[in-house]
C-alpha cells in the first residue's frame, strides 16, 4: 500500500473527513487530496511536503518511522521557458558584439579621417626636397612616417587623407610642395618649424614654430 493510500485508510478508519483534518492541521484540502493520491508534484516546493506529512502522521497517530518522507516537489520554472531564456541570452551576446564592433569601427574611421569614407584615396601630397643634410619628422594622419636625418638632393613624398605634419630643423634646409603648390612659410627661415598641412575650407596649409 502506498503512502497516500495508508494515510487515507487511517483517516477513514478514524472517521475523519478531509475538512476535519484540514481544520486541525491547517493543511488545505487540495493538498490533503494530493498527498492521499500520491501527487507530490501538486504540493508546494521546498519543505512544505515533509512538514505536511509530519503533521498528518501526528494527527492520525501514524508511525512516522514506517513511512519515508516524500521528496519535495521540484518547483516549476517561473517565467519564460528555458529555450526562450537561452535565445534571449544569445541575442544579448550578439547585440553586445555588434555594439562593440560598431564602436571600434567608428573610432578607426575617425582615426583614418573624420568625415571621410574609409576607402577614399589620399587627397593630400607633400613633397620635401632637402637642400642640405638636415633632420626631419613627418606624421601622416596621426601615424609617424619618418624621423631622423636626411641628405640633400633627396625627394621625399608623403600622402594622407586628413593631415600631414612636418617638423624640420629650418625651413631654409628644405623645399616644400603641397598638392603641387610650392610652400614658403612666413616667419624665420633658420628656426625649427612645425608645419601642419590639412584640408579645410580655405585649402590653406598651416605652420607654427616648434619651441626648443
């Protein structure tokens, strides 16, 4: 005889109704019926099933040692089903990857040339012809291209999409061309200079002294 059948037989032998047992044990009638029919899955999850059994054994004067406690019912999953939770988690991961990729792409595009298509060809060319041995530093679109000594008679050409920076020991040491136009910066010709060539509304290269 199963546990539920034993409890029901004992209750009937004592002439007790489900309502009477429920009133004395505070166990809902629906749960008493579930216990007598061995429907453990219909009982509350956690320690309630075991507590109900102990209360019934005490109320019906059953030998507790002869009956094993029912296993607590597994709590039914609340909320969305597992497959949906996994799908949402997967979509979240994909969304995060897309956001990170977009952020990285924007930074890279800005570094190459703000407002310029990534596949746009270089539209600036600076030609440097040292007239004598001098020192030179060139940066194109934020990337160092040359730094060190150059000899007279060479022809150095640099291309860029956004800007070209040239630092030279003295303007008088070099001849400069920007997009085919010869450049002669104003100011001292024998002092270190830093020139910045970039596309702007006036299409005019900028130059500034570099402090020593």
